[in-house]
C-alpha cells in the first residue's frame, strides 16, 4: 500500500465514523449530548476532507 491508498482508507473510515456519530446524535441521544455527537461527526467529516485533499500531494 502506498501513501495515497493509506489516505484513501483513512478518509473512508473517517466518513463511516462521522456518519455513525451523527446518527448517534440524531437518533440515540435526544438531549444535549446529541448536539455534541453531531458536532464531533461534522469534525470527522472536516478531517476526512483534508485527508482527501492531501492525496497525491504528500
């Protein structure tokens, strides 16, 4: 596996975890903790976007 493949897998895993955290915030925790889970999920999306942008440049 080269560095682009590693970044692609990291992006894919972070998107899956982000979707899971947003789903937990939306469906499992209806109180104020749900907002925290959703915010962390959006943060995972942002980091995955950066990893995707780094493919081919590192």
